[in-house]
């Protein structure tokens, strides 16, 4: 290596240059500070005329913050309302053909297994179509209304429910119609559009609710832990077929809705007053205010009923105007003549009757869970001594306490079967006292009079 032993100036690095620059700035700042301090010691600071320091009071700051928060809350609330709560239900009715399935008469039997399975299959298919579409956030559900035979297999009407703002009605309807046609024309579905009714038809919310609640027996979910002598207050929509028969707004008897225009009740309710113009039917869980009222058009009492006996204690009442079904008002199922109820089966009786013998009537509908007692037991000497006939059901407890009472007459005795569908098996008829030991309640047996009911109502 070459070494000339000569002193060569070192080229400063970028780090050295930066260090020198910072040192020079530091010196300048120190000089300025020293000079400024000396000036302040010699000369007074000149006053700034016409200017005041302004400070906000704490209460003013709090008021401003509150106003800002309130404005933000209103803006957020309006956004939430228009984005969520302004969404309203909209219903459409559409008809489908199912060429791969032949019509089965059991499809028209309410609550039959084949009907329920087919309804679930259709609902599942339509759910799949819309939940994978651009309308997935607006589609709610579908409901197969009825089944009927066609030249090409099976035909069904389906109710579709969507939820969206009112200003999107035409757009959503067209989009839903396009989605269905596109999907069902692609041969990917067992459903086909009914060419005789190819488009979605608008249907009002009231009409839709009537259709959705047209199935019988949909009420309280069973079992219930709640236990109108010594009963519990019923919840809204638990017993939607329960009606009150009234005169001048005063409750006299209970009744059960079995169709849009027919009630079933006890014949003895009309022992004194038989003129239908005197009567009115009230619906809902409270007597006052009622949810709905209907005038009575006609009263048909069983031809063999006699006031001095308990036999044939049954009557049907026709309403002057049909009811519109809703979640809170719809019909109970009528059993066929072969429907069987066994001793110890749990049943419910409901009504606005007195809570004890000669007691006041409550305003709220009450319910009580009791059990079926065999007629043989009820005909024992210590019970009713042979007074219970084949057209009656005995229900309650020999120990007493839980029972129907005065004012419950004509009301329903119901039992739940699969899928929590409720059937009317009895009509509150008679008994000795209320909740008395060895004196359970006696009910008119509906299956015994099934043919008579059909002959008068065609139900």
C-alpha cells in the first residue's frame, strides 16, 4: 500500500454536517434569547389597545356540547328510522305449478302430515331462491295457502312477504317477479310459474293476515307452566278463538270461533233471552276494551235441548259480519267424530267466569289447566251418581280447586295435538259449585255432536 505521509483533509460525512448545522442553530437561538430578555428588562411591553381576552363560562360550554349531542342524536335517529323502521311489510300472491307431484286429497286436509310436508318443501325452495338473490335483505317468508289438482300435476297459491320502504314498491315487486321467472325457467327448481296467473299480485296487509291466520288451532305454545276458579290471566293471542257473548255490553257466556262467521256455545246461555238482536260477540283478551265486536245474526239451539236437563247443551251462533282473522282472532280446530281423548289427558278451559262461586267476573281472560276424568269415575255415587251421559266430558280434579265457574258457560275446553294445534273437545256446560271436592266440571262432548254441527254450519 502506498503511504505518502501527507496530511489530507477528511471529507465530512452527512452526519458531521448535520451535527454542525444543529450546533449553529443552537448558538443563534441562545443569542436571540439573551437579547430578548435584555429588551424586556429595559422596555415595558406595549399595551394592545381594543383587544380583550375572551373565555367561555363552564355552563356555556356544557350547553354547546349538549346541543351538539342532541343534533347528532336526531340525525342518527332519523337515519335509523328511514333505514330500518320505515321498512313496512308488503305481500304478494303468486301461483305455482308442481308437475313432478300428483295431487293427493290429503293435501287439502288441514294439518295432515302430507300437507305440512309439502308446505315446508315449497317454503324451503322459495327461501333458497330469495336468500341467494339481491332481495335477500328484504325477503321475510313464504306461506303456501292451498293445493288443488291441475292438468299437469299439482297447483298451489303462495303468499310472499317482503319488508322495504314504501317508495320502493314497484321496483321490489318487479325485481321479485324477475328473480322468480329467471330461476324457475332454468329447470333448477321443482316449482314452475303458473301460466294462467304469471305475475305477482298485490295483496293488502289485512287480507294477508287473514290468510296467514286462516289455519285452525294456532294458539298457546304447549306445555305451559301456568295454571277461572284459581286460574291465571291468559296472554294475548294464546286463545284467539275465545269469544264473549254479551247483552248491552255485559258478559253472559263464553263461546268459540269455529269459522269466519260461526261460534259454538252452550244452549243454556239462551234459556231466557233467545232474540239474536239482543246479543253481541266480543273478541280479545279483555272485555273492556274489546279488540273486536260483531252483532249476532242468528242462534240455533239443539232441537232436543230442554232447560230442565243437561243433555244436548249445545248451540251455534252466526255472526252478522264475518271476522277478519289475525294473530289475536282466529278459529279453533273441530275434531272429527273419531277423535279420542283419554283420562288423565291435560286440557285447558278458558273464560271470563267468576273466580269463585257468586264472585265478580274479571275483565281479563283467564285460563286453567285441568285433566280428563273418565265418565265411570264421575258417575260414582260420591261424585255425580250416574248423571254424566255419553254426550258429556268430565274434567277437573276430584280434589277440587281448579275448575270452570259461573260465566264460563259456553266457553272452550281444548286439547293440544302434534305441532301444538288446539282442538275443541268440550263446551262448558254444568257442575255443582266451583272447584268443590268430588264435583269436577261437566262439558258438552263436541265429537258426540260433530254431525249436528256440520248439519247446521256446513263445517
